[in-house]
């Protein structure tokens, strides 16, 4: 473990830039986790534990209410986003919006709020941006379930400084078509499996997504083709093709409901579920969450993308998303967040916990 804690007095914007400067692509979070751990160990009011590259800390004041505040350490590959820079009130760089700006605020508050108004468990976890079986929050929950008992949870996913409740579920399926291989100069001797994808692709192109109102929030669904595979060689009629489909479904549907729905959209098709995660209802009924909404001063909205609030919901913990920046810029080459948004979210969290 690195013995170099961060200087938390620099504030959330400067600290976010320092966090961005440390590469932490999924699976390579060791260095950033070391420094998070070293920083948290500087705070005598915190109990600190580490599992792999997930680091957690908690206050133990014996108060009636406990909240979990969590954020993931990893980013997608840097690509064209580059390193941290601040220009005209904007912080740029990979992880600026997803979600190192939120992490910076969480780390400062964890280290400096010695007697928050509620007990707080802080969780800084790894491998969120990859497959669910690698997710550090899930592995930590399995190893230390007692650390994840709480009345509510807040995840630092970008939400433009307002609270976004719950999230859509996600379902990934493969639709497979089969044909008969033949020489492409004599296609009448075969049957083209790629051509057979025309009908399901037409269904997707004309698909009219539903919007479900769940506990007062409108969750728009989507059904999209996200990949196509097929073909053996440039002179062979393909005998098999695979269309990968992603269904983002409202949190009032279960995974089974979602599978049944897609099966009805493509009747008689050869469908295989390859990945699925349930959504989460808004989680806005807890008074402490309602106070966060009020302090944000912004309208509450739904979260369309899947986030780990769904894990908390499965564990019986109402959870919401709250963080700076526009989630639509996550993973983009121009990933960025307004400095004013970082400062706003930091002030709100500080007041909420004070």
C-alpha cells in the first residue's frame, strides 16, 4: 500500500484532477485504491477495511440512522479523452464525469466530517465498468455483508447535480438465425442466415418504446440492436448469424417479465439470454433521501442507464444516484464536467451530512 495520502484541503475540484491523473481502467485500480486507503487511515474517526481493490470506511457513533455513500474507482479505457485539464470552468479528462469528481467529494467528506448527523459507510469499489461477475461492490458484499446494512444509499453516478431515482434494468440477448452454406456464386444452393436478420432488424428499426411511470418517475424503455455477427468467408453464403439485442426496461418489470416481453416482440425466434440485471425502483420514500432531494434544489428524475443502485435495491436498501455532470458524457472522448457542478454537489452532500 502506498503511504502517500491525498491532501484533502485542496478541495473537490483539484482533488478530482489528481484522481483523474491516476489511470484506473477496470482491473487496474491497485494504485488508486492504495492511496484511497492511505487517505482514509489518516482519519481517526473512521474504521477502515479493504477487500481486493475495494476500500470501505465507516463512522461508529451509534446513531439511529446509517447511510451508505458509494462510488467506483475505475474508468473505461482512456481513449481520446486524455488526462485532466481545467479550461474555462470545465474539468476535462477520462473519469471527470464518471465518476472521479464525485469520488473526490466523497473522499474529502469521509476524511473531514468527524461527527456527521448520521452514521456513514463510505465504499470506494473497483471494476464497475465491466461484467457484473467482476464488480467489486458485489464481491465486498459477499465478503463483508455486515458493512452493507443501512437505511439508504447514495451512489455518485452523474446526475447533473440533482437526484435520479432508481434505474432501468438491462437485458442482453442473442437472436440466432440459421441457413445453409453454399458458394456465393451459386447462392440458390444455400440459404443466407444474414439475410434472415432483415425481419428482426426491421422490427427493431420500427420499435416504439414504452414509458412506464414508477412511483412518480417516468422511465423510458429502449430496445436496440447492439451487434451483428455472421459470415465464414467472402465467397461463402453464411449459414449462421447472430444479432445482439439490448433491452433497457423500466424497474416495474422483473427480468423474467423483460425476457417474456422480448420473446413476444420476436415470436418464434431463437433467443438466448446472455446477460441480465434487474432495475431499481426510485427509492425516494425515505425522509433522509427526501431531504437530499430538497437540498439539491433540482427536480428529481429517473436514471435510464443501469447503475449499482439496483444492487442496493436487491439488498433491501433504498438507493438513489447523486453526482456532478451529465451522464450522457460518460465514456465520451470529450468527457467533462462543470467546476460549478462539482462544487454544488459537494456543498449539498456536506450540508446533508452536517
